């Protein structure tokens, strides 16, 4: 499994708008893609801003490329998301999961 990680910054009032966009627009699109497993949105307060971290899980880098294109390290950020963010990483990181465990 591959985890794709991306970070962004939002004003406190815009963090809910980003979540809504992710949940209502992006997630339904992702669910149609072969190899998409799931997504997690995390956030934390940092001074007067909200740091957002999105991690998506994919079966393989082939599935990631089907979503992101030939340059999978490039962030895919739709105009509607850009409009509510103060800034974002233009590149993403990919990690191969070597262990995943739950509660004993």
C-alpha cells in the first residue's frame, strides 16, 4: 500500500470549507478510481492558522499515477480548494506501508 501525504495552511474560518470540498467533491471522484483505498484529513492549530494534512491510501504507485498523472509527486489541488487555502505544498510525498497494526 502507498500513502500519499500533502500539507496545506488555511485560515481558521476556511478550514471547514476545505473539509467540505474534500468530502463533497474530491472524495466521490476518488472513490471511482481503481486502487483508491481511503483518505484521512488531519488538522492542528498553529498560531492563527490551521495546518491541514491529507493522507490518501492507494494499492500501488500505478493507482497513484492514474490519479495524479505522469508526475505523481505534483500536488493535485483544484481551484475551489486553492480559493480557501492560504498556502499549500506543490509537491507530495509517497510512503510504502511496511507495517500497519491495530489495537491488540
